[in-house]
C-alpha cells in the first residue's frame, strides 16, 4: 500500500477550521502562533472567530489554509505519523505550498509570508471586474481547452484547472469567459457557470503576480524534499528542490493539472490518499478520478485518532 498526502486549495476555508486541532495538540497551536508572528497579525483570530468574507480574501485565505494543513500535519507527527509515511505529496494550487512546507522545503514562517505575498500579488494583478473564472461540468479537458481557445477572440481565455473527468475551470478576461460559458453549453456541457472569485487565477493575466513571486521565491533558499512532490504544472514527481521555485512561478499563470497528477500517482503505485487540512474537496475529485482509491480526511483531532486506530 502506497499513500499520498494531498493538501487543499482556496475554497476550502471555513470559520473555525483548525481550532479543534489547536485545542487538542500543542504542536498544532504552535503552528497558528508562528504564522501570526510571521505575518505580524492575529490571523488565527480571523480564522476562528472572524467574518467568512474577510477570511475568503485571497491574501487571508491562502496563509490560513496552509496553517490549518500544517497544524493537521503537526498533530499527525505528534502521534508518530511522519511526512515520510507518504510516498508522494501534492497540493491543489496554494496547497502546493502546504505540501512543500510539510515536506521540509520551506519553513512555516517563510511559507506564510510567501503566501501572503502570493495572495496580494494575485489579487492586484488584474483590476477587479476585468477578469473571471468559470466551472465547466460534463466536458473533458480537451473540449474545454478548445472552447476557451475559440472564446478568446484576442482576449485571454485558458483552461486553468483540470480537476477531475467531469469538472474543469477556465480563466481569463471577463468578456471572453462569458463567451466561453455560452460555447461550452452549446458544446454539450451539463453546466457552465461563473465562479465567485476575485481574480482570474492560473492564466496569462497573472503574469505580474508571477514576476512578483519569482522575486519573493528568490529570497528564500529551499531545503531538501523529504518526500517527492507531484507538481501542479507537470503532473509528475519532483525530487530536486532546486526545481521548486521555477515550478511555483510557472504555476501562477499555468494550469493546475490535478486530474493528471492523481492519475500519475495511481500509475506509480498510490492506492490511498489522505487530504490534510480543511474540507474534503480533493477527496471528491479523487473519487471521480479513481473510484477504487482509499480516501481519508485529516482535518480535526478525531481524524488523527482515527488514523491511529486504523
């Protein structure tokens, strides 16, 4: 049996996430304290007691979700389940930073600061109202990519996320994405609907953010990968941490190849996936990609105990 630890991305956030872990595991509480110190603010108070709209702001959601994932990882470690229990780690978009932190490439404080920078850079790359994203259900990735290309008409419109066989996401200029929604429905999509996001992530419009992240990542020296990372943009394993900064820069404008990443892990022996952190969105995607996979969520203290009993 081979296990992959996977880490969720934006959209999984909820008020109160991680609090149960912090109350039951000192090592988990220390994660939130270190992130608060790194950012110079009480992000933990926002996470546990704040307003969901403020938490959902990209600059807050990204470090908050990472902190919750690493708190869950520290709780596992406190019970003797180390990161190298996994054969691979992977994360969806910002979750890739959580995976890299868990695997030892970046320290917790550096990861929090990188994600705060990333969130701010992605938010400011495109003026509000000029970009959009849409989910397309019921068309495969190639068909959605073709729809996006047809809809572009000189604007940016790209396949941004291939999440699973039934769900893909497009991103780009607002007018082009609206054209793509119409074309996707005409092409046979079961549904095509705009997403409630504040910026068009993972497309060429994010180039200013990619440039900013190249500078920020250049100031942090990566450590060794304790576990191979299956990268979003290549959907294949990386073992050399020196490759990581370029992959993270490419990820800002590039496609999140989640379906392909899961398929690669399954082809390389993974039979069990643990989602480490808030929510269960990735497990739902994985179930639709590989129905025979064994799935486990580790987001609260009871989940950690269940791992030990299992």
